[in-house]
C-alpha cells in the first residue's frame, strides 16, 4: 500500500486529513445521536484515525468497530488507538466481509460503514454484486456507507 504506484491510499489519507469536516457534514452526523462507525478491512486504521480524532474531539457519541481478517492487525490497531485516542471505544471484529456482515445485522443502532481502499475493485463483478447485496441487507433506513472506489485504471 505504500508503494509509489499505489496512489489510492495517499489520496484517501489526504481526504481524511483535509476534508474530514466536509465528510462529517455530508454524513449529517449529529453530536447528540449515537452511531456505530464500522470499517470493513480496517488494517492499521491510518486513514480512519483522522476521522476518529475529529469526531472524538467534537464529543460525538459512537463506538468504532474495525473489521479485518487479520487478528494481529486488529490487536495492533486497538492498542494504538487506546494510546492515541483513549476516549474512543474500539470493538474489533475479526473475519471476512461476508461473515462479519451477517453479525452486523443484529444491531439495530444507526451505522456508518466505511469500505475504503477500493477493496471492492479486488472482487470479481459477481462477488462485488453479492457483497453489495449482502451489505444492503444488513443496513437499515438512515444508515450510511462511505465507499472508496478507484476510477483510475491506467
């Protein structure tokens, strides 16, 4: 992800560093209303930390649910966030997207789902369509999705 030719992570990080308030405004987040912030494929959380810092500083009521297939990545992310942002509630979930999506349906609380890094571009068309269908089935009216998509295929 840190290779020079892999520009997408740098672009998303730039958005989170410089447009976080715009993103909060577009999502119409209310500091007085609780929500679950769910990140599919969280990895080290480097991009999301920018968002977490701002919503924590503005005293939003939320829990952060990083989801990743790597338990090691999740443990490191939780340790890191506990040091950097001790007020943020971090509830990791380990597993693949399809397995974890089913568990998300159990909660009827408002959700914001982050699916960054153009990970959907790593799926076949059939798998991506099934993923979107499954994701849609877990969300309720009013839930929101932030989807990172890579349009530059050069």
